[in-house]
C-alpha cells in the first residue's frame, strides 16, 4: 500500500502552528540584554527625561506633560518595533534562511504570521513599560477601561502597519545595518515634525499645517483622545483612515518583495 505524503504547507491549522513556531524563533533571536535595554530601560529614561526637560515649560501653557507625553513615546517605540522587523528580514535574507523556508514544506504565510506575532509581543511590552512609567509620573486613562483597550489596539495596529512597510525594505535588502540606519533617518523627521513632544501650535505658522495633517500626528492625537476622554470619534477615525491607506500600500509592497526575496 502506497503511503500518502503528508502536506504540511496548507490549512489554517498549519498556518497557526507554524507561525507560532517561527514567532518563537524570532523572539529568541533578540537577546535578553537587547530586549531589556531597548524595550524597558530606554522607554523609562525617555519618560522621565522628557518630563524633566519639558514638564515645567509646557505647564506654563496649561499642558500636563505627564499626560501629554506617553502616547508620543508609545508611537516612537512602535517605530522601533517596525525597524527591528526590517532588520531581521534583511538578516534572514543575508543568511539564507528565507531561501531555506521556500525549500521547506511549510505554509508561506507562516513566515509573515511568525514575524507579526513577534512584533505584537514586542509592541505590547513597550506599551506596558511606557504606560507604567507614565502612571508613576501621573499619566492616567481618564476615559475608562474600554478606551484603554482601544489605546493599546490602535498602538499595536500602528506598529503592524509600519512593519508592513519596513518588511518590504528589509526583504529587498541583504544589509540589515544599512536598512536600520536608513529607516531611522526616515522616522526621526516624521516624529519630530509632529505633535509628539510639543503641541502643533508651537511650530512656526508655515510648518503647522504639515504637522497637523501628517499621519504620525493623527495617530498620536487619537491615542491622547483615548487616554484623556472627551471627543474621540474624529481623532480615531482620522488615524484609522491613515493606517488603512498606508497598510494597503505597504502590504502590496511587502508581498511583492517577499515573492522576489531569495
């Protein structure tokens, strides 16, 4: 009787199981020391460092900086999560791991699921650390637990949206250090020319419209609205529209890059 070969590359069950196995592998690639410094120590330093620098200055303008700052730092660390995605994909391409995955009888989508799951865990860790440090400094979810869950979901969704775009760059390169450096040059101006650390009206008049209309400001304003309470529909809708549009573009680019990566 001829044995029927077992197919291991199809089905949602295989996608989930293999994705989680690859997620574990992706998490193990990050050293404990790197995780502690990047996702725990640095966020705490940023929270209290920025409060010391700008807290009293913005208090004069009637802004409680302990409430204003944490959403901006959450967005900053979602960029960090996305940049690490590009770094690891470029590393996998250079080492030949991606080519090996293609030769194995595994679900192709498991590679993406494994990366996304690892990104979600890193994003949740960063959010937890920043919110906890912010809570010590005075940050509160004034709108209640449902809005707090919306805050976390929106932040993680933003990280995954960014990761779709950075994945395309990582998959197109074999130089992880170069990709990481390039993405830092892209994200820093976006973050600095936004409402992250000072209100939009603190910028010069000619620059203020750019600050208000760009996607990073939209996401930060939505997170602040979810934390502070009050009208949230407008800010959250603007953020979701930006994220949806970017996700479509980034996903198309990532799928194309994945198909070409060897």
